[in-house]
C-alpha cells in the first residue's frame, strides 16, 4: 500500500485496505452505501470511499478523482464550510485507490421536520455562497443531494466533491 496524501495513521489505513476486500467479498458486512462509481464503507468514526473492484486501468482515473475530492474537502474546511474531515488517500498493492474521511452523522433532507428543512435550506444557501466566493465551482449538489443535516450540531454538511472544481 502507498500513501498518496494526508497525515492519517498508516497502520489504521492498512487495516482499512484489507477491510475493503472483506466487505467486497461479503465476508463481513459493515454498513455500506454504494453509488454509481463506488462504495462508501463506515467503520467507527470513519467513512472509506473506494471504486468498485475491477480493472486497474480505471483505477488511475478514480485515484485522481479521490485526490481532487480530498483537496476540495480540505480547502472547504479551511474557509469554514461544513465538510467531512479529509484524512488521506491511499493506493493498495492491486492499485485500487481509497479515501479515508471522517464519518458524518447526518440525516437526509426528506427525513427532516419542516423546521429542520427550513434551517437546512438556509444554511445550504449560506455555505454555498462562502464556497463560491472563494472560487469553488460546486459539482452535483443541492440540499437533497450530496449534503445532509447534522441534527446534533444543527449544521448542514456537504460531501462528495467528485465534480467540484476550484478556479
Ligand atoms: N463522510 C461521510 N460520512 C457519512 N456518510 C457519507 C460520507 N461520505 C459519503 N457518505 C454516504 O455515502 C453515500 C455515497 O457517498 P458519495 O460521496 O455521495 O458517493 P457517490 O460518488 O457514489 O455519490 C452518500 O449518499 C452518503 O450517504
Ligand atoms: Mg454522491
């Protein structure tokens, strides 16, 4: 395994590199979310994002995507936008890349009360202005997609920066 970026504990990262196999094979079942391009595994405080197992040729493009996601997330955190903590990007020996981030405790928009929805929409607009004013071009995001509301913190969080760009 190779560390590409980030300052996360390398031993824990190695464990997550193995964990991905066990989850993909069904040997263990950590709560998972699968999307169009990959999978997010939840383990303790962390969310681990990786492409589907397969052809190493596609992994290189995915690696660049995860590095972009890491950098955008770090940059957004720096300007005060609520995002997962970006811990690190790694490449396994089979060339599969993965991203380790902090796990958000968020609720999807459709499950919120009326009042919470109003708050989420308000914060969504405010956070988006902060990001755009700093030169970010948000990707696939609206208050029902790629963001969620942290009830405990009363805060809206953005995630999934695959399609975000910085000017
Ligand atoms: N840091 C995180 N904390 C908690 N849940 C997350 C985190 N990142 C992603 N998720 C969950 O995993 C799902 C897929 O992640 P996402 O980054 O949107 O990937 P995709 O590129 O497949 O859309 C999301 O809808 C969300 O529910
Ligand atoms: Mg998404």
